[in-house]
C-alpha cells in the first residue's frame, strides 16, 4: 500500500470538537487537533440517530388512546400508531389523551376532564464545543458525517 492510500485510510475516522452547527441543514463544522495542527472541517452531515420513545398512560387498568406521527418508516411497535410518511422532519410527536368522567355517587357525572400529554422527540444535533466522532468518505472532496457525540 502506498503512502497516499495509507494517509487516506488514517483520516477516515476522526474525533474533534464542534465549532458551529447549522440546524436547518443538519450539518456541523468540526475542529480537529489530532494531527499536530488545527484543521476546521467543511460542513459535515449529521447522521440521524434519535431514540424511539413511546408513552403509555393507564387509569384504573384502562389504556388511554394513543396517536403517534413519525417522520420515518413504520416502526411496528404494535401500539396502534398512525404514521405520517413524509420527508424527514423534526420533531416526532406522540400524543396520549383520554376524557374521564368524574362521578359523584349521589348525583352521577359531575364533570368530564380531558387529559392530554404530548411528547416531542427531536433528532440529535451536537452542541458547539461537544466532542464528536466523524467519518469521512475516502475521496478528495472532504465529504463526511458527524455520527455521534463522545
């Protein structure tokens, strides 16, 4: 293996500190100080790696109605979700709601209260100054990805 190919392989995986973030474009610039000099990357795409979060609420053994809208593919969690298949966007939204009749034993229904919980799951985006792991495509154009925080 020649020196050029060896150098390319050595630079595929790198660690550094985030210097700026473009939330709308889901990119970040990273400062690398691991080769004896300080280098700032071009815009690196941030890999989507959000967790799956589900919410269930129960009252006296009765499960609340559940609706989830994900910006990604069906997750087959068997929770009676409805899915929105659109271009990836943030956030994923989970809504749990139920109407409960509160009854007086002498007079019947006193009032109905509507309970609702909304959980929003935003994709991970590194913060400025965070130590991150990056991977580069072995080409000369500098394309790469921020694949996670360390």
